[in-house]
């Protein structure tokens, strides 16, 4: 069972610190921050002065002991208020001290410019100023907050963000910001410092934890104004009591019985000293309590909002997981064995000291008994991970093994003349969709498979989630009414709303809703969370009263028709034949002749439909063969993309060669024009090829859907007009055993005559 956390009152060191701070806070400047307690502070000074005058000179309007007792009580009240605030600040200061210990002063390698990396001046990180340039290499700590202006590197930001996986930081784009205190794991970067000493992210975090930068909320300000107003009223009341007492005493011819000491004590009793004393302590205590839950409140509003929170869920690596990803499975592709993949993955991870690399070695040993091997006799050359290549590996005895990100391995395989596995691409997408991390392993430019890395959930977390589900089920936290009220709540727009309801009947506990015109709406009481447009759009979508579109019931399709009147044929009373039901009404001979045996008609139509299905299927297969040739286009697209990436790298190399003096200006401009022209040609070709591939894919999907319909028809064992309706529009029945079938012509897969006339008698003779 976890050890219970110490309270502030049980911590002797924190108690001594709070007592010391209680006396330090007696400074007039500190007391002036709380007007109500300032009144008590001045009253204590006044009564102390009256006691000293009474004690030394014997002059006083009340007994010396009484004045001394009042003074002691007032000073105790002031010290108690200071002590309560100091106790609230104590835990925050303790956490701030731990953050200060974590904040280390490191040596910074200051350079004049990104082009003069060799001219390094070593200075303390505290001496850095805004705009200074520093060079940070692998294994070094970034000395201050800044922006990467040159280079690229993988950075461990777990100390700040809690994210275990290293992140890539490079110059340009939106991944250039770095934070002081994080560590560079590979390569190097040049950082321009963007904050002065004492204003870094870590310094701001320490100040927030201490409560030094805590701003008062509008509610606190309003309450303090109200308390000050009350105090002023009570001061006037107390002064008027003294004047009334003095007037009454003069009228009666006796000394004034009311002493100043008594009136001061009365004033302190009337004033809202308890609320005033604890107001600031409550806010600081709330921030400290959130800090205990590892939540940093950035404002007083956040503390007030936290009071309405029932459940706090934090989705951050290391909170509900162990923090480090571990290898969970080896997934081979293209015929490679799982043991072969595990062996290659272990070899590429032998020099990898990260938790992920160690887990790959352990998983290979546990699943296949592959033990760690001697490296000295194999003359192995390990390739370290870099932010540029985003892969690592090993070279030995003419063998190359690489392990890394999917796109990096894909480029490596393609450049080496290999073919990147489509099966591997599918597995990578599947692992990513599950929230895992895929690492692709290739040997001699041939993809062997994928390593599945995933976060490991901490023990007991699943039980906690079960408890949350139980709470939600019992309290119905997310009922339809709750969500509706949340969507309608205008507090998200920065407004405070009162008088939404009224008592239905005087003395009743039931409430009735007020019209919106009767609401009291105060705007701008706090920062809005969402915009007016987004709020209106969400309410419109959630509470729109538009009727759902009418969906008609499925009807039975009529395909057997009379050619004369166009009406559908019905079965006769005996159910043995079809006939036109309107023959006796129209009197037309064609209607009377539109009659045919049921079994004979259904078998003929069904046989014709099966023949048509075979015809369309054969035509469909021919077209699919043509569309499937788009794989050539996909290979061409991949080649063009690789070429474009290579040409982009070549542009950077040309510029580097020009700067180093390897190329003249004319050579540089000429080569640059050729490269740029080729990139423009590739940019023009890629969209055209992508459109062709997309069209072919759509046609293949349509062909698949059509083939499914055809399969339904081919599988028919008996006449079903609701299925045959998919390819047959009408079947006209003439006299003498003749029928005409009208086929549907509404897609690109049908090639043939739209209609076909069949003589059933001729088919019998055949």
C-alpha cells in the first residue's frame, strides 16, 4: 500500500519555515496587499501604543491589563493570518526548491555565427543573453530556451514534457523551438537564445509553483472590494458610536465610559477579518493542492474551474504507461522467417543503449533463445542513429542491416536498388493505427519485417478505468441532459449568466424557466474558451429541428410487362401462368395474347440472365487486367518522388560545394538551373500520374461492387425479380411464346445490345 503523503502541519521543517514567514510578513508593504488585514494590523499597532502609554505614563482610558489583552489578541490574529498564508505557500515552495535543484547551471559553447562553429567560447549558462548563439552537441544539455538556426538533432524532452520518445528539432519550420534543460541525444544544433536569464520556461514554472506570480481572479477582486466596503462602513459605525457616547456623557455630566480600546476591539469583531485573512491562503492552497496531483495551474481561474472537476484524466506518456516503449512482436514480410527478422533486429540493436533497443535484444533472446554474441571477432561497424537518417544499424562481413522509421528505410532500400514491400507498408499503417510504433528492419536492401513497439500500461491502471466506468454508470456523468446543458452553457463564451430560473410558486421547491429576456448576462467576466461562431455552429448542429429525410419503403420491382398497355403481368388464379390483368378492360388483342406459362417464362429469363452475367464478367476481367497495370505507374511515381528528394538534397550539396569553393559561381548557377528545372518537371508529372492511379483504383472498386452484384445473380437457383432487376430493366411478353428482354445500360462494364428478342418455341426445338 502506498505511503500516505505528509500534511503541512506534520512536516516539522515546513512548520518552522511557516512560523518564520509569519513574522517576515509583518512588513507594512506585505500587509498593504490585504486591506482587511491591514485594518487589523493598524489596530494592533494602535492598541500596543495605548498599552505602552498606559504602562509608562499611567495615562489610559482603560485598564492596562485589558489594553494588553486586546493588543495580544489582535497581534495573534495578524500572525495567524500570516501563518495560514505561509502554510499554503509552504508546499509550493518545497516543490519549487526541488525544481531549482533539477535546474543545473551548465557550460554554454557560445559561437559568433553559425559559420564559425570552431570559434567556441565556454561561458556559464546564466551569463547568456537574448540573441546569443550556442553550439550544442550530442550528450550535452541545452543551456537555455531558444530556436534552432542550424543543424538537426534528436532531443530528449522527457524532463519537461514527460514524453519518453526523443523528438526531432531542426532549423526552419515549426519544429525549431527548444527548451533549456533538455538533452541532445544525437548530431548537433546551433541555438539562438530567445529568453533572458531568469525568464526561461523552468523559471516561469518555479514562479508559478511558488505562487509569486499568481494573479487574482475577477471573483477574488470583487470579493475583496466588497470586504473593503464593509470595513469602511464598520469604521464609520464605530466612529459614530464614540461620538454618540461622548455626547451622552457630556449631557449626563459624567466621563465618557466608552474607551478607544473597546471600540477598536469592536471594529475588529465587526470587520470580516476571517474571510480577509484566508482569502489569499485559499487561492494558494488550491494551487498547492493541484501541484500535489502533478497539475500546474497557470491562473486563479484555472483553480476555480478545478473545483467543478470530478475526474481528471491525463493522457501523457509515463502517466498511465511505464514511459518507455518496448518491443512486443516481430512481424516478418515477403516470406522472411520470424527468427531471421529477430536475429537481424538484435544485431542492429546490440550497440543501442536506449530502452527500446534493449527491449529488442531481450525479446529476441526470450522468443528464439538468441543470446548476445561476441563482437570483437566479427569486426562489426555500428551505424548510430541520427536525426538526419532516422535509422541505425550495423555493417559486418559484407552485410548491411538497418533499423529505423518506415520512410527512412524505404528510401534506403530504393536507393540501394531494392523494392520496398507493399506488405510492409500495410503492416506499418496497421501498427500506427493501433497507437504503436513500427520499426522496419532491412538486410542488404531487402525488407525483412517490422518490429512492433508499444507502451506498457502500468499495473493497476486497468482497475482504475474499471472504477471510472462504474462511477459513470452509477452517476450517469455523461447523460444526454448533461451534454445538452454543456453545449448551451454560455460560460464558455466568457459570460456569467444569472436568473435562468425562478420559484414556480411562493413556498414551493419547484422551479420554472425564465425567458431569455429576463436573464442577467454579464459579458467579459473571464477569457472565452470558444468563439461565438463555433458556439453557434455547435448548438445549431446539436439542436437543429430539421426533419429527417423520408426514406420510402423498398418496393417489389416489376420486370414482367405487357408490351401493349405497359402494365405488369400478374399470376392467374391457379398460379400456373402470367397474364395482363387489364386484358378484359382494354379489349386489345395484344393484351389478351400477353400470356405465358409461369415455369417456362421464369426459366427462360433466368437462363438468359445467367448468360448475360457470364458475358459481363468476361468483359470485366479484361478491363481489370488493363487497370491493374497501374502498378507500373505506382513504381514510376515512387521513382519520381525519390528522384525529387535526391535532387532537393543535391541543391543543398551544390550550395555547400559553392560555399566551400569546390564550384565556381557559373558552375553553381548552371547546375542549380538544371536541378530546379528537373524538379519542376517532376512536380508537373506527379499529379498527372496520381490522378491516373486514383481513377484506376476507383474503377477497380466499382468493378468489385459490380462483380458482387453479378455473383448474386449467378448464384440464383430460382426466379427472383428483386435480384434480376439489377441487370434487367423490362421483360415484354408477346403472344406465341415470344419475349423481349431490355437490359440495363447504366454503367461502363456493360458492352452489348440493349435488348434481345427470344422465341421460346425455337429454343425448345434447339
